[in-house]
C-alpha cells in the first residue's frame, strides 16, 4: 500500500530527530564544548570540574580555514556568459552573505539545505540546517529528489512542510501536548488551503552535502579532528596540573619530626595533647629551621613540562596532515617564508577546497535552476543546469603575484575579460563597468578627444589684445 503524505511526514520527521544528536555533537565540538576524556578516574577525582570550561579548540580552525576560501561570486550559463539575472536574484535573497553560513554548517555537521520558493514578494532562497530539514531521494537515483521536509517552531506550535513534485503539504501540531499533525491553519488567510499544488513540479529543497560517498552519508569535517582534539585537551590538563604542583623546586626536611603544637585544656590549663602544625604558613612565609641533630635538607627538581608540549605539537601536526590544513593556521608561525614556500604549504588545502567547489557547485547550480523555474524561465534554467559556478580563487596570493601572473597571461593573448575574472573579489558587475569604461575610452580616442581621458578640459580663453591684459602698461 502506498505511503500517505501524513505517514511520509511522520517518517521523515523521525529521521530529522535522529540526526539531531549527531548535528548537536559536531556543533558543540565546533564551539569548543567538549568533556575531558582519556583521563583516569583518580585524575578526575582530584581535579573535579576544574577543566570543564577548557578546550584548546582546533575543531573550529579546520572548517574555518576551508570555508573562508569557498566564495561563489557568479553563475555562468551553458554558452559561457555570466547570468546577470541569477546574480541579482542571488543578491536579492542575500545569498552572498548566507551562503558562507550554509557552507560552514555543511562542513561542521555534514550537510545543510536550501529552499527555493516563490513568495508574494518574489522568488526567495533560504538556507536551513541539518536539524530542521531533510531530503529523500528516489531509490537507486542519488540526485533525483523524491521528497523534502522542513520543520520549525513558533512559540507553542510546531510546523512542518512536506514537499513532493506534485504537492506541498503544510502541517502543524502543539508542542506541549505532543499532539498529532493536522493541516495547517495558523498564519494562513481565511479560505487558504493547508495543502497546495507545487508549481515547480520538482522538490524545491536542495541538499548541500559535504564529503558525500557513493555509499554512505555525508561526513563532518570535524570527524577526523575530534579524537586528537580530545587527546590535546587531556594533555593540556595534565600539563597545567603538573605545572601547578611540580613546576617549582620542592624542599624536604629529613631526620626531623614534623612541627607540632600543644593542646591546652581551657578550664584546667593543663596540656592534654598535641597536634600537627599546618605547613601552609611555612610555605608562604618561606620559614625553615632545623633543631634536631642530624636533620638535613633535600630538594626535588622541578618537573620538565616540555615532554607534554612535544606530544601536543605532534598531535597538532597530525591534525594538519589528516585535514590538509596548512601548519601556519595551526602553529601560527610564518616568518621569512618565500611565496613559493607558502604556496607549497597550502597546496593540500587548495586541492581540498577545489574538490569542495566541484561538489558544492553542483548543488548551487541546482538551486539557481530552481530559481529560474520559479521565475518561469525554463530556457535559462536549462542553461544554468549545464553551466558552472564561478568561485573566488582558493589560492591566496599577494597583489604582486597576481599582477605578475596576469601580465604573463596577457602576453600570450588571453582577453582582458578573462584576466579580470581572475582578480580576487572582482564581481561580474565590476567587470561590466570596466568594459563600459574601456568602450568610453576607445570612443574618446577615435573622436579625437584624448584630453578627456586625463580629466576635464580647461576653459577656453578668447584672444585678448596685449595692451588689454591685466598688468599691461
């Protein structure tokens, strides 16, 4: 028997809830919220909750180093031209800002989502996290979306929207009582149906997966880092505990009884016993005296804490190697290094980002294809599906390096427009403005108005007789 829309909603909602645990785990790790692991019960008993708020957080550095180089700037159509309409729609929904958050969320939790829908104000693109959305695919078709579910809460009511190629089913339920899903009524105008046809004829929810495999779920960028992160935190805890008690030399008195004081009965005034004197006063006042014959002083050297630091450095190096993060991001040491050396150290990260551009670019093309469909432009949608995403160069270079590279490319005949696209941060709008400025300059030259290229012309002065000039006798 075929699954009803309500049954599909409940099933997909259950999958979203089961994914929340993993998503919260990676999100907390990114924020540095990790318990202290790999310690003995004795150590935990001695320190208690002393290190509960401590974390030497590398789980944030690794995804941050990747996402700061993932910057889409334009969309190219099948014929190679830049789609200006898609660029305006992208900025209208503030995707130039939101995409950084969506890609970071995908790197942290393994996936994020984008919804394309035609509201009363026009087509809007919004991004969702892995704890509030899910996409289901047709069995055996990894790219063909069967359905999508998005959930959200508003005070004491939980809402859900189930997207299928034919219909959009809108549900609600009270959160306090944990009631069943019913057709949505809250927030809808009178007479508006709870469920409505899907004008796009395709699921408008798109998944942005990170490190997806042919068989297996997308993976968090932090999965490799977390075990070493826990080990580093534990090593720091041991180092700081050792530094608190063993970083300074310790003295010991040998051959002498521990100092004591008499206990006097307040009523009779007689000595009824004795008790050990606390040694804290002697430590703070640095007082020491020897009265017993044969007493001597011994000293224990301070502990060598460099062993802890060396192990921590090795662990950080493993994080750098396994995640292809440049050592300069983790160690923070980059002094007197040549540009070629910097490029070599970042080669792994650049290769990783280029790979992510290819996978995320497929999802971004699908998002903009849906945007074109929502606008009723089927031809442009097809051209976007066969086009490409223009990304910012993932290799960070100095201005001198870029200039030198562009001059060399110009010398072999590469057009100016292609060179301008290679300049970091240059948008298609700026390139169009530069083209107009070049056209104006060419027109001024052909028109004989060369002075216009260098500024406004001086005012024309009529010929005046010499005897009428100012200062003439």
